[in-house]
């Protein structure tokens, strides 16, 4: 049962929402436009922000649904471990989608769905950091990286401020691992940020 759930989570997380939307709405390959990424930001930049928000929502659901489904799975692991396992696999499916030769999105929206379900307060705090950085810089990529970086600190800090928050080391370590994964998936963005060539969200796809 758990193996089937892992496979489902990976394939479900791997559904290339942005790619499908761009094909259906404009008949284009989103990987050939803008930043050439299938994520929500590039979808919004290339085919319209209402589709970008739709891609964000659907990509987040790809992370949330596997975590929610963990409660209904006969697993040899604890509920928290099963939630983390299925959520992490969904993020990996999005980032390394088998439907596009294992080249997918950055993983941010799917991770948002996973952690909004698993640690909602921590995720809301990280979203606040994201919006502050994005508002100041105009770069979604920079906001995503720093927001993700803040999550382990928020989680650890909340355990000190709120002893009843049920701190679990496995969640802390998977938050750290998620930061490294998302930083890796943004490696080209980081190069463009350093060289001054990164597109701001408000810039035209051209």
C-alpha cells in the first residue's frame, strides 16, 4: 500500500500543470518562452496572470493532496513520517517530472501545498518573508529562496516560544533538505541574479 502511495504521489506531483495550461490556452511550449520554466511565475508572465495563479493553485494541490491522503493509507511508519514521505515525493515529482524528461518546475508551489498542510503557521510566516523580499526586490526567485530558507528557523523558533507546538526533528531536517532542493532548482536564477539578467515578475516575457 505504501509503495503504491509513493508512486502515486510522485506521478501526481509530476503532472506538468504549467506546460499543459500553456499548450491548451496558447498552443505553445512554455519551455521556449520567458524564463523557459513550467512554473506559475513564468506561466503568468507568458500567458496571463490569471493562468499563473491557476498554475500556482494546482501545483500547490499536488503537494497538499498526498499529505492529506496519508491518513487513509496503511503505512508501517508514523503518520507524520508518512505525510513527509508522500509530500517530499510529490515535490520531487514536480521538480523532476517523468512526463517532461525529468525536467520540471522549481518545486516552490508544490512545497507550499505540502507545508501549508503539514506546518501551516510556519508556512504563513515564510510567506510573509517571501512577500517582503519580493516587494523590495521584485524577484520571485529571490523571495522563494529566502522564504524557504526561513522555514527551518521559524519551525525551530516556534518550538522555543511555544513548547506545546510538538516539535519533531524529522520535520526540521526535511525543511532544511527542501531549502537545499529549491536552491538547487533555482541555480540558473541565482546565476542570473548575480549577473543582473534575472527577470522581475513584472517584466515582459521577451
